[in-house]
């Protein structure tokens, strides 16, 4: 009993979040392996447009999974800023933790989750740096504040306080009163998938999962198969 509260303090069990009974039924239309596009990029485009049309927030947000030098996995949300037949692009500080991981282990996984549509797309593959000219072109269309932030932030490093970050931002703003060049330590990474999985929620947890895989070699044909839920 707390001396000043007048009631018994809650135990750890009382404070536990009960997740076991949380349920959402998925009543959406199915996904058949015989009806998907032959190319996973085309299928991704169809689903991505559906997420945009549904006005879902941040439809280009994806969870990026990396592995560090000690085989420790890490994941975080990032924004995908380009999808072409060459791969999926994201931009960041090349000195950040995720960039260090990608340089040490040049492979990654990513997940797009469009939960109101009961859909997700998982992909995995090798990674490579985006060409400097492409990074320049993307940086040029970023808002000025984001451009300044790319210079001001020593991403993933410890900061004394918020004021230090804001002071750094103000200093960069003064240094570049007009055009802001792309920092040499900032650019893009491209995931080149060798595997896609399209997941559609279905009733009774009998979900539809369609996987695309392609052997090594850019000319190889994508293989399509259904996976058990």
C-alpha cells in the first residue's frame, strides 16, 4: 500500500498488456497465384496504387531490416523514394548505423504494410549504392529544410541535447542562404530483390501468400509459387 496514494500499487501482472485476445478478421478478396502479374514489380505497382487510392498514410513507408558486423539484426521504418525495375531506393546519411550495416553486409529485407487493406509485401535482396547523379537529382527536389537537415544531422551519433541539433541546423542555414548542395556523406541505397512475397489476409487465418523468386542473372524468369499461411 502506498503511504500517500491510499490504494494498492499495481503489480507487474496488472500492468501487462493482454494481446492474446486481440483479433481482427480479414474478409478481403483473395490473391491467386494464377492471376498475379508475371513480373513482381508490376504486381507491386498495382498494390501500391491501391494503397494510394485508399489514401493510406505514408504508403511508401517500409520496414528496413539490416544486419550488423556482429550478426545482430536491426529494423526501422524508412521511406522508399524510388521503385524501378532496377530496385527499391532509399536515401540516408552514409555514416548512419543502417548505412554501416549495409556496407558491412550488403543485403537487406524490407516490408511494406498496408494494414487497412490487409496486405503486406516482403522483399529481400542485395544492396548497392545509388549513382551520385541519381542522388543529386533526388536531393534537388527535397524541401530546403530537409536539405539543411542532411548537413546538420550526424545521424545515429549521440547528441548532448536538442539545442545542439537546432544550432547545427541554424549554422547550415546561414552557410547556404540559397542553393543547398548534396552533402558528400549523404546518398542512396538500392535494394535489388531476388525474392518478393505478396501477403493477403483471409478469414480464419488461411491467408494467401504468393512468392516470386528468381535465380541469379538478370535474364532469368521469375518463378511464382503459393506458400502455406
